[in-house]
C-alpha cells in the first residue's frame, strides 16, 4: 500500500506556476539538503553543496543558435509532443523515492524539482507516446532577467533584447539514447520567436560530451567559455569568447 501511495505522490511533482507562490531559494535548497540526508546521502550533500563552494573550478561551453538561419529539426526515435509544462503532467521521471537511486541521480532530480517549484518561466516539455514527460528544459526571455539573477546569481549573462536562454535540460533515464534532447531542444528554441528573439543561448559543462553533441545536433554552435571558480564560499564567474 505504501509503495502505491509513494508512486502516486511522485507521479506529479507539485507545480507552482503563480509568481505569488514562488518559494525563497534558501528554503528550496534547504529542502533538497534534507531530502539528501533523509535518503542516506550525506556525502553527496558535503561534496556538492559544501566541497564545491570551498574550492572548485568548473568550465562550461556557451553555445548559441541563430534562428534566422534555416534549420531542419533532427529526428527522434519516437514521436513527441512539444509544449509548455502543464499542472497535472506526469513527472515520474523526477521520482526521488525510486528504489536504489544513486546519489548523483537523486541530486539531479532534486535540482529539476527545485527549478519547477521556483516558478521560473517557461518550462517546456516533451511528451512521450506513453503520455509521460520524458524531457524538460526552460526557455527564458529577457523580461525575466531578474528571475535569472534570483535563480542563478551571475552564472549567466544578462539577456539583451533579441536573445533567449535555454537552461535546465533533463531527459528521463528510461528515455535516453533516443535522440530526444536534440529534437526537443531544436523545437523549443524556435518558440523564442514568440518574444522576438533571434539568438538562443545555452551552456553545457565541458566534460558533458553527450549534451554538447545534442546541442550541436539541435543547431547550436560554440562561441564562449564560462569559468566558475569557488574559493571559501565566494564565487567568481568569467566569460571568454572562443577563438
């Protein structure tokens, strides 16, 4: 009985679409920390939350797509419906009570749930033939620069008119290796035309080869490098053009 209740509870993550119900970032991160501790992953909390902020350096590649350039969407291995996230969508790909989750997978799912509960517009999803969300990613407009800063501080440049940001790409474990990211990302990027964007930006860690390949298949071209350095709880972010 408990397992059935758990599955129902996690099939749909709570979605707070109204700005009036956005929780403070500190509270959301505290909830994530408690989830890691309760599920027996204190080492991940120490490594990800504390260790990273004491001394670390992370490099990412900035990629962009020019929507004025004609582009044919890459195909996925299954038919997909691409649209904004709706309240009641099946988000079981973010189930944090699934048995035997590794600490890294749990951390990744918690991060996605935090983005949803932060109310950042606009989360787009790909719906698989089984009716479930199999992929998600946020398409953010310049009008939400303040929301970007509140969510990530200075991790991303301020968007200028005619620009958009794609962030938070996530493919459910059971749906990976089917070309979903490239297809969905390509189609989501085009939606930036609705708010007048020509250039769509995204950032991917330099060691995340599958995502880098997926972005390039979706029409994105590397143009920038970002360095994120933490020293004793203080962060420095720098952007460098690629030669």
